[in-house]
C-alpha cells in the first residue's frame, strides 16, 4: 500500500464524489507538508474551513487552503515555497502545476470576499488511474486546490502548533479555535456572495456552538475594522454581535444554504432541523 492509498484508507468511499473529496483532502495535506519543508509556518498560520477539517475533525469537506501571515508583509511571496510543494507531489509520482491568479474585490463570485492584498495560487493536479480503489475512476481527471494568503492580515490572534502524521510526521502552525471561530463569523456576516448563500459558513457556525468554542471578540473586532464594517472608535460587544447575527439570519435563505453545503457532507439529514429560529437559538447559545 503506497502513501496515497494509506491516507485514503481512513475514508469510507462509496462514490466518485466521495473519492474526489477524499483525494482533495489528501492532496491538501501533501501541500501542507511541502510548505512545512520550506519553513512556511515560521511566517504564516493555517486557518479557515480546511484547517477546521484537518486539525479538529470538522465533518465536512473543504476546498481551499487559507493562510494568514503572522505579521503584515506586503513583500511576501508564497511562490518562494512552491518548489518544496512540487517536490512532495513529484516524490509520490503525482503530476501537478501551479498557477498564479491576480484578483481584486471586483472579481467574480469565487473570490467575492478577497482583499486586494490577498495572493491566490491554484494547484492543478492530475489523478492517476484509481480504478483499483473505486471502479470507474481513471486517469485524466483534475483536482484543483486554491491557496489564499492574507499578506496584510487583521492581527490580535493566537496560534498553536499541531502535528500531522501523514504523509509523514510534521508540524504546522494554525490559529486557535477562538480565532478560527472569529474568522468564520466575519465571513458569515460580511462575505458578499450576491445571490448565493454559503451554507458551509452556517454549518461551521453550528459546529462551533455545539462544541462550546468561545469567540475571540478582539480578533473579530479587528477583522471588522479592517474590512470597513466597524469604526475604529467602536467596541464590539457580545450583544452587538448577537444583534448582527440575528439581522443576518432574518435574511437567510435556508433552502439555498442547505443546497450549497450538501455536496460537502455525507448525511444531508443533519440539515433537517435548520431554520431561522434554530440559528437564532444557536446565536443565543454562543460562548464568549
């Protein structure tokens, strides 16, 4: 059994979609190993839904790798670390290319929440013949994994080290749960998706509340100030945050939220209880 098969063995795979999702996560972990080899985590922290999935066991798949520098650095270039990422994939016999994208706030919906000073790169990875794992999956398919690095991040957050065991044992630096939670709330409240609803944000919000994770209000306040959603003179209280959440919930299209998140989870029945009243109940039970 090779390393890829070993990493896939922890997943229950019964369909092509489940295999593709599992492969994305395996490839994300290979990319993290490459970044570690290059010393990337001396300057940056992992955050976002994929961090929650890989480190804390969030039971939904995620698409992108999101990072924040530990301090602001407009000259930072993640491409410096890409040879290490490429080396890890090539060592496993995986073909891949790295593309750089330049996007702005006015760009398409895929990057609706990006700041102008967020750098984006995409890994394009070809899948070798996997018919021995699941019938019907052959070479020629491609998986895309997007990197986003905030080089001018809102600060006042804490980090911690985590050890991953595969493809080999290595350490990464990630934001702590209260800061990951703050980032999720910021995206949930202020991400501009026009007519789309990011159901994954609401799924993650439910996950945080159920586990009693405490929000780092100071970091969320800093994010809101930097995005222009709070004046520097204002203070974000838990009462104000709950009011903002309930205003957002009043406009939430529950059906669209369910539809968006379904492809990332195994059991859609876990969404049956979703309603505006349910999310308001979760809001009242947020921990600080």
